[in-house]
């Protein structure tokens, strides 16, 4: 009997399942839309909805509970300050699953898991944009000059004569490498005449 077992294990043990769902929930809250398999999306959806409900309550105990799940202060503060206030008039249904085509490699059903009410700006910005904003660098107009297309000059292929033998003088420029077994190699080496 399957009493008191809820959810799908997704072929993982409990710690890996917890980490997978945490990462999917984090990505959904930060990017507001992720592409994943249908089974993972259904499980992550439960966690994301629970986290947004915690965010709507907005007390310290709920913040600590959300942090124990997400393990990221930045995502928790964005959840409570930016994401949860968007859903204050909604009693559930914070996410939706949009079906896509099957994955080519293993024919798994792919879906989008997204928040129903999105913000126009993405919460986490790439580091390059964040650094540029902190330094207050103004963008200067760049003058574009018309350049002529560059043509690569190919060197003529080197033709070797079919029966010509290359002869290199013996031991010219060779240096013995002495490493871990360098001294032993010298003992067993044939003397050159």
C-alpha cells in the first residue's frame, strides 16, 4: 500500500530529490520561466506554490522557513519583497505548465514552468550589467567605419618529393630530460657510437 507517500521520486534518493527540487524552484523564482521535463515541473510546481504562499504571509518565521528550503538570502528577499506582492489578490495558481514537444534524445515530454504574473525585469542580472551599473559608466556613441572585407591569403601547399629522405644529424639539439626516472634511464641506455 502507498499510504503517506506523496510525490514522485524522479529516480533519485531523498537528498538528491530535495536538491533537484530546490534548484528548480530557485530557477523558477529568479528567471520566472524554465524549460524542464513534465515530471520535474509537476513536482517543482508544488514547492514554488508553497514558497509563494509563505511569501504572502511575510513574517520572520516564514522567511526562515523559506530560507531553509532555498538556502539563498537573495532569492528569499526577492520572493518576499518582489514576487509575493504580485500575487496578493490570488488564492493559488501562481504557476502554470505549458506543454512543448518531446525531447529528441530520450523522447521525454518537455514543458515550460512559469509564473502566471511575470515582472518585466528579470530579478537576477548578469554580472557584466551589474558591474556596469555600479560604476555608472555612460554609454558613449561608437563611430562605425566601413571596413573592406579582409581576404585571407593562403600559402601554396608544400609539396614533398616522394622518395626524398630527410636526414637529421644525430643528437643535435637533444637534451635529456631528467625527471623521476631520468638517472635510471641513463644506465640502461645503449651507448651511441
